[in-house]
C-alpha cells in the first residue's frame, strides 16, 4: 500500500501534548498532520482539570477555558489534620482547553483528522483507520501523544508499567467553594480523593493503585458519602488510567518520539499531567520539525535531552516519594499522616531529602 499523502511530522493524539507538538512543528514550517481517534476533541473528560497559573503564560490561552480560579489547596490527612497551602491556578473546562489548543495548531497550518486511529507502523509512515477505511500516511517523524497506553509507544517497545486507576463524578454543588480539596485515607490505597470546584459544579473523584481496582467503586462511594453528596447531585461519571511510574524508556527511537502521558511524564505523586504534557509536546514538536526539515533524525535526541533537563529531576524526586509512600501505606493513620507530610507536594518537607546522609 503506497501512502496517499506524506507529511514531515505526524502527531498521534490531540490532547494537550499532541496539540502543542503539532503547533510547535507547524510554527517551524513543517507539514503536520494531527490524528485523533475520538469523534470530538476533549471528550470524554478524564481529568480533575486543575493547572498551575504559570501555564497561562506558556501555551495559547483563552479565559473562556477557565471554569474557576483557585488560590488554595486543603489537604485532609488520615489523622484529622487539614492543611491549607497556596495553590494558585485554575480549574479548566478541559474540553474547551483541548479544542482551543487544537485550533491553535490548525491556525498555524496543521491538518487535523478526527475518528482516525493509528493502527500500525509502516516502512514509510503509519497505517491509519478512519471510519472503517485503512490508508497509509507517509511520515518523516511520528510523535506519539496518544495517552497512557500508547500505541505508538508500543512500536518502539516503550510502555507505562505502573498506574493509578481513577473514577470521577461531576457533581452539582449546593454552594460555592474557593479551594481544591485532597483527601488521604486507607480506603484509597496508593492514591487519594479529590474535590475540585468548577463554579456551581465540581469534579469529585478517587484514584487507587491499579492492583486495587476492584475496590475503586467502594472508594468512590466512601468519598461521596464523606462529602454528603447525594446521587441526585451526580451529573456524570468518567474513569481512566493515570501513569505513576515515571518516564518510559525509551522516549525516542528511530523516527519516533513520545510526549505527555505516552512518555510517562505525569507527576508520580499528584497524577497531574496537563502542564508537563504541554511542555513535552512543545519540545517534541520543535525537535521533530528540525529533524524532518533537515533530514537528520539525530536532532530527535535533543528532545530527550531537553525534557530531561526540564522534567527529569522533578519526576525522579516525585517517584522516590511515591515509592516511599507505597512502602508505608499500610501503617496506622498517625504514621501514614507523618509519611504524607514528607511525601505530599503541599508540605515543606516534600522538597527535602527523604533520608539523612549523616
């Protein structure tokens, strides 16, 4: 099968990482195709939707995509302490945000195809299945931004191995809330519960380590009961996987690079992924365009070096704390709370060494 068209860069996945990659590559004058298997960008929303305020300075931004401004986080520990810490940021309308980034990529010159799934790698690019029809697309460089269980990652032997599985409800609030809330409890092993307000609604959910997935429904019911949320207030439900094992290896091989969740760039402690996805997507798009337009795939190695420079230490630090937390999860509430004060991002000790070197 001969390619029907050829592109400098083909991006698989039109979430934040993929759209930022397509935008960066198109701005560098590469011919770009952005593929997504969904019929509608941004849906369904499998995300708590919080981002730090700094992100607004680093990506195409629209105030219309902000559901609520946040100033503080309240962390609820198993021993009963509730800690309030600054957390300047926004809870997004994630569907709006994803569509806005994709539109920015389109305006820069990228072509977008929906209901288009990457099926397999070919000698000249990749096989795409769109509305039941298969066709080949030529690609000098392929960027995999296709999520936690990346198809493109599989092509180069890279896969996320550790996950938190999350379930979330969209609920109607009885009154306004001004802070995000995070809940730790033995009922949420290896994860936590959350309430992130969005004006008159909120995202309420829990995440647990994947091996405890059979208890996920019970964990969510526990949180909803704790918050006195009635079934009639639930507007919708979603679920999904969150990588928590750190970066995959490799994130680059041949003419393929991985970005965002596909690269394991999700924060191992918080599960936050939007900001890291936007950064790694931009870096991937810049490197891909340079490699494709110069004819030198060696430039793709720069991508791995750059994301390591920006994210490597942050992810390594968080992964060490996740491992320590998981090793101590079965302790009594007092001991677990002491552990969380050393491993959760809201507390000053998070930035310190876990163990004294003497």
